């Protein structure tokens, strides 16, 4: 009974403290605005939701700390990284041109101008989104938002001022941030996926911890600019989410671009010394070994931005990983509050967040919509690119799903040969009985531009005959999609491998 009484006392005390804090916060904010829909977070999910809501006639307020919408993707992620990958491709293409009889001198790298050009791209895109906000009459609040109660938000501005915002509906689209790594140290030589894009300098040696898509993309940039890049990955394969046959062409090329790729390797400790960071690496071949690097890039994933919003205080729970549970409508446990994008779970992809944002806005506008895609494409923007959609061969094996797999090697593609990029492959997964397309994977240059045909086929419930009979232009890389469909029947024109017909 004593324990129960003490517990009751503590719960009551906490409730009183929270109520007083809420009262004080309300009292300190004399100004109160109202909106029908408040969207917290201006990334690809947030601004897509806000724009779609406004298009459907809703009164919308979009809240973000940046001067314009864009979020991590535009300011510190997708767009600046792809701009730098474009630079890396230009450098590598110039070097590869020697086999065609074209020889260029090594490039003179102006990091200041490179940063300026990247900033210009970001400013143009985010500025354009700001104009689209104005055109749609969306109120844009440059502030940090948190819940006072389920229908009231506290807006905190950079100048210290505060305001309350009452909303009938709220969409949480706060995104994610880089995950921290075990043996962390405080050092300017230690980078994450955000500050690595700043290109303060080009280190002579760079260790990338993590063989996922972010680490490989940024590692490719630094390698092209002149760094000797080493990758340390704990698993036995790069890009653990992809099929091994798709990863193989990329791994083979990266072996020529990177100094070393170390699989099944653990990073035990890091220590800053006078001329770099001393890292203790461990694997079966090395045992344990200390290696010195000028800089270290930590790229081991991302975690959701679900803290600091006052979610628990309003009765909204998050799971152990920090994700906000939602239903197919993207609705949380509180019916008028929705959540979308990285903060709701995997896959953490901008285009997934945008699609979720539209679904949430549709429901808030009174329409019926659910987020239930058959395929969400994933693209790794390395060189070569790797892309997949729908069911992967790895997932089929793990789930015990019977599939027929056909592959078309790009060595048989005329267009790939003219580009000197025959290392690619297009693969098709289909139901062995009905021929329905269940998945597609592509490894090769511009794979990200090609995968959407597979996404559309999967969403439409197309069968392999549909792609086989669709005339594709020649000579193009898109022909490899048609040829992979033909390969299911053993009738690929440019690749002979008889197979049992479905």
C-alpha cells in the first residue's frame, strides 16, 4: 500500500508540474493564431502535404526552421549530395575517356566555387518552393513547433519570441538525422553525412564507417576528388538491402576507385592524434589493427526526429526506435494528428514521404485514401547506380515466395557498349504461374531513371508479356527492361539462355 501511495503521489505531482508548465507557456504567449491544418516540418513530405492540402482548399500553415521549405533533403541531403556526385561523375568520365583516345589533364579543383555552385542549386530550389507557398496562400512560419495540447502548438522563433497556433488537424513531418556511432570522439576530423557535404578540404586518407548508400555515395565523391577512401562495413556485403547480384557490379567498380573495402569489419575505438584519427579495426583476416586516417566519415544510418515535440505529454507514444506508429491513412493514435516520412519508419526515402503527405492531406480534406503501395523504388546514386522496386530476390527467399528470375546482362546492350558501361544488369522477378511482375532490379548507369517503368508495371499488376510486347526505342538502356522480360521466356533477342516458359 505504501508503494502504491508513493506511486500515486509521483504521478499526481508530475501531472501538476506539466499542467503548470503548460499554463505558464500559454500565459507567456499572448498571441494566438488559428489554422485548419498545421504541418510541422518543411521537407519533401511536409511541403508535399501542405501543397496538396492547399490545392484541396484547406487553410494550411507550414512550420519549419529554414527560410524556405526543403528540409534535410534539399538543404543537407539529397540535392547537395547529388550535385557533388555529378561533379564526381564528370571527373571519372574524363578519366575513362582515355580508352576512346581522349586524354585530359587532371582537373584543378576549386572547392570554394564548388561549394558556391552547390549552394546556388539549393537556393534556387528552396526559393522556388517558397514562391509556391505564396502562390498557394500557405502561411509559412519559420519556427520550431511543439505541442501544448493536442490542438495547440507552441511556435518558438529564433529571436526568442513565441506564439500559439490552434489547429484542427496536424501533420508531423519532422524527418530524421544521422545516427551517432559507438566509440565517438569530439574532433573536427570526424564527419557525418551532413557536414561531409561542406567539403572544407579533401583529406588525403578517409575512412568511411558504413557501407550503405550514403557512405558509398559520399565516399565516391571524395575518391573522385582525390582522397584515398577506405570503407569499413560490419556485414559481409555492401548495401545490405539489395540483392547480391545487383551489388556486385558496383562493388567491382568501387574496388578500382576506393583504396580498400573491408567487409565483416568492426570499428572498436577511435582516438585523435597529432596528425589524424587512429582507428582500431577488427576482422577475421586482420585480427585487430590500428590505422591512421586524416578524417573519418560516420555513415551508419539515420534516426527519427521525434523528440522535443511534446508527444508523450499529449498521450502520443513512440516505439523503441523513436518512430511514431501510424495506420494506412497515416493517422496516429490521436485521430486528428497524422505523421509521415522518416519519423514514421522505414524506408526513409523522400519520395515515400511525399506520397504519404498526399495521402494524409487527402484524408484531412475528407477524401478516402490509404498508403498501400505495391512498390517503393530505392536508388543508390553511385556509379554505377543500383535501383530496385517491389519484391527483391532476397526477400522472396526469406519469405518463402516462389519467383521466376530472369537477368539481362548489359554486356549484350548496344547502348551500354557505346557508353563503355557494359557492367550493368537488369533483372525481372515474376510469379512463375501467372507471369505477374513482382519485382525489378537494375544495376548500371542511370538505373534510377529506368526503375520507374518497373514500379509502374508492379503497381498496375502487369505481366511480363506486357513489357515483352512493349516496343522500346533502340539503342537505349530502357531496352534492357524489355529484354529482361523476354528473358523470362528464353526469347531475348540479344541474350540466348533458353528457359522453361511460364
